[in-house]
C-alpha cells in the first residue's frame, strides 16, 4: 500500500501545471524549435569565426617567415655574385587578407652597403652587372625564360591554349558534334525509307519482266531518275560528314570501331555510285560487272546500322546496347551448352534411324522422309534444332512414333521436359538477370532517373505552392498555408509529396527564421526535398523535443 509523502516544513507544495490546449502546445513546440535552432546557429558561427581567425594568423606567420627566408637567400646570393634581376613584370602573388612582404633592397643600395666588406666580390658583381649580355644566365633565369616562351607559344597557338580555352573548344566541338549526330541520324532514317521505296520499285519491275504485272500498270513515273539523284545527294552528304569528322578528330576518329565502319560503308557506296553504276550502264550484259555492282549495292543496307552509332544520345537505345554487349559472354556459354546437347542428340537420332533407312522392307516414302530429316549427322542436328526452338517438334516426332517405334515417344517427352522446358527456362532467367544487373549498374541512367524524379517532385511542390499562394506574391504566409490545408484533397496531395499535415506546419515554422510569417518557394522546395526518405530530420527533431 502506497504511503503519502511527508510534508517538509519550509518548502511549499509544487503546484500542478495547468493543462495546455493543442494550439498552445503547438506554439510552445514552435518556440522551442526556433530557440534551439538559433542557439545552434550562434554556436556554429562562433566556432567558424575562431577557426578562420586561427587560419589567418597561421597563414600570415607563414608568409612572414617565407619573406624573411627569401630576403636572406637573396642577400646571400648577392654576396656570392649569383643573384639575378627578376623580370620587370614579375610580381609576388599575395593571398587575400594577408600583409605584403617588405620590398627587397635594390642592387645599388646593397652594393653600396657591401662595398667595404669585399672588394673582390664587389668588383666581380659590378663587372657581371655591367656586362650582362656576356655573362651566362643561371638556372633560375633559364627556367623563367622557358616559362615565358611556353606561355607566349600557348597564347599564339589555340591548340596549345590554357585549360579554359581548351575546355571552351571542347564544349564547342561537342555541341557541334551533337547537332551533326542529330542531323545525320534523321538523314539515315530518311534514307532507309527511300531504300524501302527503291526496293519496292525494283520488285515491281521484276513482276513486269516475269509477266505477273502488265507494263501499263506501272505506277512509278520518273522513279529511276529520282532514285539516281537521291543516291548521289545522300552519298555526297555522307562523304562530307566523314570528312568533317576526320578534320575534327584527326586520326582518333579511326580508332573507334564505329568510325572505321562508317568509313568503309561510305567508300563502298561511293564506288557503287560513282564507278560501278556508270560502268554498268555501258556493260549491261556483262554478268561479272552486274554481280560486282549488286555486291557493292548491298553495302547500302549496312548504312542503316549507323543509327546504332548515335544510340548513346538516346537513353533507351543506349541501355539496350549496353545490355546486349554485357550479355555476349553468357550468350556464348549458353550457345555452347545448347550446341553440345543438340549435336549429341542429332548424332544419336541418326544412329538410331540408319537401320530403318537401310531396311528394304519398310515403306519407301517413309524411308525417304527419315533420310531427309535424320539421314546424317548434319540433317539430324538441324532437325533437333528445329524441335528445340521452333515448337514444331510434334511434326518431327509423330512419324517416328507411328512408323518406326513407339519408344521414340519416351525420348521426345524426356527431351522436351529437360531441354525444351528446364534448360531453356534457365537460360532465359540468366539473360533476364543479366539485363536487370546491366540496367542497375548503369550509373548515368541512374543519375537521369534521379533527376527526373527530383524534377517531378519539384513540379508537384510548385503546384502545391502556387495553389496555396493566394496573394500571388511568390511567398507563402502562415494564414495562406492554414487555409490551403483546409481544402479537400490537400491531404492526398501532401501524401504524394511524402508529407503529412502536421509536418507541413512544422516545416513552415522551421523555415520562418525571421518570424515574419512568410516563406519563399525555394526554401519550401529545398526543405521538402530534405524531408523525403525513411530517417527524416523532422522526425529526429520531434523525438529530441519529446525527450
């Protein structure tokens, strides 16, 4: 049983604290947060002032010591006759906020002061200073002259300019190259469409020659001349593009596999347009010339593959190319395993069915069918390949089961379960895993995704801020925020921003440092971005206040 605490004389009883309303408690919390943040800001500023003052003192003392050492070394060199006169435009760079070092005494005053110490040293020094043209420069003078000559050479030659000029030149080249890439990509796609029309026109001509289409039904007037002009125009454009890239990147352009591919395609198409086509017109009946023309004409199809060169400018195409390149190694191993399985199965089927092919008592037509599909190792392997990938294995299995032996049903069931189902599913899962891994390991794609998420979040915050800013002055007051939070649907809006209503009040109180009752959009957006995530700063502050 609990006993009452005894009364202690001289100490009055502690009065119980009155109950606080939610508004007073919220106001007390805001006041405490503001005072705590102000106290922490003052402490941080005082600490930074001390650190900066200490650094300034240490830098000033180090500069004074360096100046004293320089003066002493210069004096010793002058005494030994090894000093040199610095160039007139040479200046000692002194960091901001520090005192300049005392000036070094000139040569005349030092020579007058040291004249009675050593006549030999003075005479030799004066003779060297008078005959400055004949004396040999010191190593420091040579270094200074080489630095000046290098600086002049860099200023005269733009290719050897400073870092800023090289950076500007690189940015200009990249911008021009991006524009050229976009234009060339569009032209390649357009040329692909024209090549499609040209192929359709040639098919129409073949139909007329075969008698499948009447000559008067041809609906391609002037097509031959139009395609001839288009071939010359596009080929000239692509030649100019290759010349520009070689002029811009020099031989470095040929170090890229895509660059070599572009050059080969342009050379082949140029030979077709400017050499073989005019030659073919004069020797239309020459079979060898016609075949050579068709071979070089096929190179135009590879021009379509040049679109892959510009896939780096498109995120999805670039990601697809990266995934395919990273899946080459698993693909080779998967093909090796499947190849071994299919070759072994084909050899087995050919050996099992060779006796049926040689059996003269069997049906002749079925023996020919078995020979056409399983007569040797190559035919049997291709039949197994069809049964593995095409899904038409019942057409290859039923004739064997009905005409040769019913035991072949056991073989085909086992093959389809183990190879067609299990092995193929494992290989598919392996490729899917490699695709996901390649997509997750793409750092640039991850940065772009984060930027898009941040941009979408900023757009939502801007919409909320604009809707809440009733005055339209670009600043959100406490009254405007309170009125906006009373609107229906605002709670769902804030949840989409990963904020709660009480967090919006607290966020406004934290941002309103000057207690003027207004917050700008930039402040609101910056703090809203910081509040996203699992372990948020506002939760930590609330826990600290409750403790």
